[in-house]
């Protein structure tokens, strides 16, 4: 019995040392909770996830910058579960990865402060969905941070996902001006990096 307990403790220690166990446990909780919530049939509808700043989220008494991105992950998992995107990805044999993000911090979220993450798909192109995620303090309604996320679809496309969900061709919403500026920056950055890569290749010849 003691040997068995030692093995269990050893395996748990190995897991906690080699994997971010709490992240994966949180993912499971988020997906299960979203599964039991009512589905959202409007692909562009805003969805709200609630949270509170706890001690392991903070540095210097306010939420660590990296924690905002982590919380956005969980909010997107809930969003895609409820609006059917995860189901469509599974049916089409596709997947998604984050292609780019940008976040603007406006005011710190402090220890114990309750907040909402308001997530929505703004628009899409032939390869990616574009999302906005806002951190809103429940204390006074202040938007504490805003993030844009480019979610790239692999082995399929946003158009095919929407046709699977809606059974029809869906018109692409207009790109807001601020989002279009960010997309232009991403394109310019990619072009510059490709140019640098070609230059490096020539130097190595």
C-alpha cells in the first residue's frame, strides 16, 4: 500500500514538474461548463466569461501581463464550444492556431477584483478568424484591456466552417478600421521577415 502511494505521489510530482497541470485541468473545466450552457447560434455574438484576480495571477498586487493572454485562451475555448466552431473543426478534420495577438493594457486588474472577458468574432478572411476580447472590471465597467487575436484555420477555412454550421454561404462582416490597421502591420511584418530570410539564405550560400 505504501509503495502504491509513493508511486502515485511520484507520478503526480513528475506531472507537475514537466507539465502545466493546472492549465489542462482548467481547460477541462471550461469545456465541460461550456458544454452544459445553452448553445449560441450567432457566430459573431459576444459571449461573456467571468473571472476574479487571485494570488497566483499577480505580480506587485495586479494581474501579471501574461495572465491576460492565458485567460483569453480559456474564454476562446468557451466561445468555440458554445458557437459550434469546435464541432465544425472536428467534423472537417481541421484545427486552429493563434497566428498573432496584440493587447492594450489600460488599467490594472487588482487582487480580488472581479472581471468579465467579452469575446466575439469580428470578421474573417480566407484563412483566419479575427477576434476581439475585452477585460471589463465588474467594479465600475472600465475596459481594463483589449486584445485582438488572429486565429488561423489549418486544413480548412473559416468559410467552410461557417457553411458547415449555417448550411449556407455567410457574408463576411466589414473589417473595422483599427483591426485593418493591425492586419496591415502583420502583413508588413511578414513581408519584412521573408525578405530577411532570403537575405540570410544568400549569405549562407
